[in-house]
C-alpha cells in the first residue's frame, strides 16, 4: 500500500449518524496516510457520504456528483467514492449510472475503504456493500471534522430493527446492534479531557440500546440469566456517560415512543448534566395511519408518553418529526396530526411530505395516492402551525433564565455568542468576557420562532467547572 500522505475530502449528507460515520471514515483513512482536509481543492480522494431517506435527498446528491464531473475530467487521478445509504441502496447500479464513481461502500464496509481505494489506484472500480450483524466500529476513535471543539457525536448503536413501512433505513443500515458501553464511556471521557463539553449519543432508536456481549439485537426476555445480569440498557448507559463529569452535558437522539421508558426519564431527572430535551417523532397524529406506518403505537400511547415526560421532567423540551400525506391519509386524519401537535406543544419539529422509497413495505403494499399538491398543502398547514406554537413557546420564555453552553460565534454578529439551552433551542447573547465552552446563565429578553436573545447574568454554577470560574475571578 502507498503510504505517502494524500488528501481526503469527505462531504456528508443526511442524519447525524452519517456525519458521525464520516468521522470514523476519516480515522480509518488517517491510519493509511490520508489527511482529512476541509475543501475539495487539492483532494486526492473525495468521499460523498449519502442519504436515501427521501427522493429529494438522493436528487441533491446526484446533482452534486454531476458537479464533480468537471473536477474528475481535469484530474483523472482523482478518486471519487460514494458511501452511506445511497451506496447501500443502489450498489453497482450507482457506478453504472454515475460514471465518475470509482468506489461504492455501504455503512458497514468502512474498514475496507483503504483497500478499496487501493484497488482503484490499480485501475479497477471497487465496491463493498456487505451489511454486518456485529460491526459497531467500537474501538475506533473518530477524527473530529468541522468541529467547534465543544460538542461531539458519539454513535452508540447501528442499524434499525423497526420496520416502519415508509422507511428505507432498515434496508440501508441493516440489523440493529449496540456498541460496547466501555468504549462509549471511554470516548466521552477522552472528549471531555480534550475540552469538549457536550456529547450527543446517537442511534436510530436509542431507547432500544441493549448491550449483552455483542451481536444483533435480542429481546431482554430472551437473554440468559448471566447475560441479563451483565446487560446494560439505555438508562444505564445514560447514567454511565453522565458520570464522566458533572460538567459534560449529555444529549441523545432519536427516541422512539414505543421504547422510551420511565427509567430513561428518571436518569434525566437525576442528572443535571443530562439535557432536558427529547426528540420524539410522532410521524402522524392518527391511529389508523400510525398502524399503516407500522409505528406500533397509537395516538393515545403517544399522548401518554408526552404526559409521562411532562410529569417527570416538567421543563423538558420535546421536538417531533411529522410526515404529511402518507398513503390513504384523509383530510380528517390530517386534522388529527394538527390537533396532536397543538396538544403536545412541540418546541420545534422536522416536517416532510411522504416520499415513496423503493423496496419499503409501503411501496410494495400501498398506493402512494395522496396527490402531490395535497401533500404540499397539508405540509404547509403543519409548518404554519408549528411556527405558531414555537413562536408562542419562545415568547413565554421571555424574562426567564436559561443555561447555555457557548458553541460558536453568532452568524449575525461577531460580538455575540451562539449556544443552546437545555431544550435545544438556539440562544444568542453578547460575548462580554465569556468564552467558547463556558456554561452561562442568560436572561432572555427577546425571542423569534427559532431563537432566544438575551444577556448573560453569570456562569452556571452547577455545570461550569470550578477551576475555570476560580481562575477567572482571581
Ligand atoms: N429513527 C428515527 C427516524 C429516522 S429518519 C425515528 O424512528 O423516528 C428521520 C425522519 O425522516 C423520520 O422521522 C421521518 O419523519 C422522515 N422520513 C423517513 N422516511 C420518510 C419518507 N419515506 N418520506 C418522508 N419522510 C420520511
Ligand atoms: Fe426508520 Fe422507523 Fe427505524 Fe426510525 S425506527 S429508522 S423511522 S424504520
Ligand atoms: Fe439518511 Fe441513511 Fe440517515 S437514509 S437519514 S443517512 S440513516
């Protein structure tokens, strides 16, 4: 293998898990002499880490690949690889369709990337889209890309065993498996020691995390007594990561309404450093549609989960994902989604109209029969309602004090910091003497639909490491 330093540029699309995977890829490639750079200029290898969740996500990537054609024509040594979910879904078809693609690697094949790139340098095209029952990249320390040095993702599991009828993820990411907890805690500790102040534990369904020694997901009841005794579930893992330091904030995503337990909520209540925020996608507010989506809960179950959260953690932020116009959805059923949103008062939501994905249960069994204009109109109603709720909820926060972890300069002004409060809402305030990575209590003065604007009143005493405040006040 050629070990001279080469430049690698990775561009990521899709969910946080893809961005997190790109950091694993950068680490694997670094071991083989590839240096990750932040622009495609001067790259010897370009990897596009792709998403298949909706048709427009794939269209965007195809457009990007077309753009890369010119670069490849000017430099025929350039290696272009497609990674991630589109690679897994389209496999060798992708190479036939997009002639410039040299490497295709699915989400479980990243250890093979240096080898695959080597094959291309020898004049071949290279592909590996094997899915695995075990791979979690557990011991790989990700190379942080585009990092603010304050917040980082930690992947705790891979794949998904739910078969939501609209969703392509189980096909592109394979079976669910959990990562060994010690490696997760170690990664959190190393990040904290390197100055990071917040980790987000990632999985498609974090509440079903279960470590019992490795391998594909098993039901807790099917474990042997010995496996049960040593097993670690998500609430255990949350407590373990929270114990790394009271000054390390812990977040997680995504929670599934069928799997989130009171134990998770108790862990959040017991630890100040576990953020009071849950991303709890409902997808729809109508029980017939939820059943058709194979979400395995109904409207009442979802509402009861929201009630439990509000009871155990009164100030918990909740956000949601909604799909408008799923197969056979009627106008009344759409109204049920609106009424669930109004009742739940989500802080914010990610909202989409249904996009049929080839090979999914819905594509095989149900007609995609809601006309596009109707889907779009329903989506607009959903977005308008959410904006109204967000505006009102933020307005209610005026005058209150929130704790902010400083992440970056505000996009609008060099004089202001940007960070997030517990509920994962953007907060902007004048910098004064505060620094990136500080925990600051901010009194909110003005609000918009998406952000809170205020003024610092001091460090947050519970979260800010004592040594920092002492050394600063001296
Ligand atoms: N694991 C997460 C979701 C991951 S996909 C969960 O179960 O909640 C992120 C979001 O994309 C989903 O919550 C859903 O709202 C949306 N989505 C997934 N498939 C879609 C499709 N075919 N059309 C439109 N939106 C879709
Ligand atoms: Fe897709 Fe459902 Fe799995 Fe989420 S839980 S990734 S929506 S199949
Ligand atoms: Fe997209 Fe794959 Fe994530 S389809 S949303 S990148 S798991």
